[in-house]
DNA sequence: CTCCGATATATCTGGCGCAGATATATACGC
DNA sequence: GCGTATATATCTGCGCCAGATATATCGGAG
């Protein structure tokens, strides 16, 4: 198997952050909303990804304790993260093309 | 996460069998050839799938001991298997559409 | 003022899909 | 007789992810 599209959850998280800085809960909501419920990003999948993103320097996380809100950690894509997303995008495009070729050949 | 596209290997195996009955080794070769090497279906993934396909009545397997060839088990899609493939196809289409909508929105 | 649901982050567990390694056996060319 | 390609099969380990669980705060309903 090709390893393209290895982790959907990672791709979706990067996609959410590409629109602007967000905290975990917000990313999860964004994914559900923007995909009309088709995709769901569970917290059990999301948080480890967020930590890895920060650890690998793809996103910068900063605590927002601004008054009257429970503490939330806001993540913003770094330049490296934007590049990683671009890579994921082209991987996805290749994957989709490969599938389309296969699907196109057999039975219109 | 949506469970669409849960198993690429299964989809690829069904796709190979849709073109005509094949045995395991042949399915693996077909996938590599038709995708120009983009996809690879390892035997460790393929054989368990083939057994499950037979067990679930999606494919019928029959041993071919015809003279001068090592014994090979040829699988052919059943009506149920063809329906399963049609379902996989439409699942894939939905998945691709969902991704395209998401990708289209952020950064054309 | 208390309960409850929504917000919010986080970890742990188990299941599943798959690649790679390994085992076994036969056909064919050299 | 030997190596390579053909052929089926299982086992192991790793990575991804859903669901369960824990903890804490905020705002509104009662």
C-alpha cells in the first residue's frame, strides 16, 4: 500500500488550522461543521495530534487565559506547518488521481 | 471520523475482481500494474481479505489444479460482492466529494 | 444556590488495517 | 540439481483512531 493519506485526522487538523488559529475543541467543531457532519474528529485522535504538531514545530500552542473563559490552548500553524499541509494536499491529490484512474478504467 | 474508505486494500481487491476472476498473486500484480506502482497490495493484507470475502459470500473461491500449474485458488465476485463493490464506490465518491469541498473552501 | 449541560483539555484502552518477515511448495530455465 | 518466479498462507508488530474515562469551569434553568 502507498502511504499517502496515512492519517486523515492529521490532514483535517492542518486544514482547520490553515483557516486561522484555533483551540482543540474548536478544531473538532470546525471539522464537523465544514464537512456537514461527514467527518468527525474525536478528541482521542485530535489531542495527541496537536501535541505532536507542537513537538514537531508544525504548530505553535499558546495558553489563552483571557478573563471569563476556561483556559484554552490556541494553536497556530508555523511556516513548517504550512509546508506540511501543502505536502498533504499534493499527496491527497495524487491519491485521488490514482483512484480516479483505477475507477475510470473499470466500469465507466 | 467517518468510516468511509475504512479499508483501501479491500476496495482494491474488489476492484481487481470486478474485472474478472483472479487468484491472489494475480490480484496483487494487477493492483500494482493498473496503478503504475502507486498502490501495492501486500500478501499479508490480501490473503486475510480474500478469506473474509469468501466467508462473507462476497467472492467464491475455487481451486484450479489444471495441469502444469501450481495449485491456485481463483476468486470470482458473487452478486453480493458486486453490490458491496458498488457500495464501496459510492462511499469513495462521497469521501472524495467531502474532501474536495473542504479543500476547495480553504485556499482554492 | 444547586444541578446540569456545554465547553475544554487530556489520557488510556482496545480494535483494526496493514507492511514485512517467515514458512512452504511447485514449475521452469539453466 | 539449483536458483528464480510463482503461489498461498500465517504471524508479529506498529500506527491510527473511536470510545470511555477523568477533571474542571462557565452559564442558565429550576
